C-alpha cells in the first residue's frame, strides 16, 4: 500500500492530515510519501487550493481534511 500526500509548509490542515496518516501507519504498515508542492507550477495548479490532497495507490481519495475513521476504512478497503 502506498499513500502520497501533497502539502506545503505552514499548512495547519496538512499538519493534521500528517498526524492522522502517521497514527494509522503505526497500526497498519504502508509506504508514505509527502510531496511539498511549493514552487512546482504543475503541482500548484493541480493541488494548490485543495491541499492537503491524499492519494491511496495513486487514486485521489481525500482533500482539505482527513478524517481518521474514513482514512482507516479506505486503507481496509484497499487491502481487501
């Protein structure tokens, strides 16, 4: 399982989403990559006003907020 979060520095919603992801990762192992969109024109255009944006296995699943229960359910769904 691979989780990617698009974020930027000084983003409170990103900090909250990161905490949810790290807590879930302690219970369910998965790869996690965080990508800072700052200074990347294409990423700013795609995700700028919606960050954080969280992808599971390449599929965009969450934006702006990341509810811990919904995230855990999405992980279980992906694991089959």
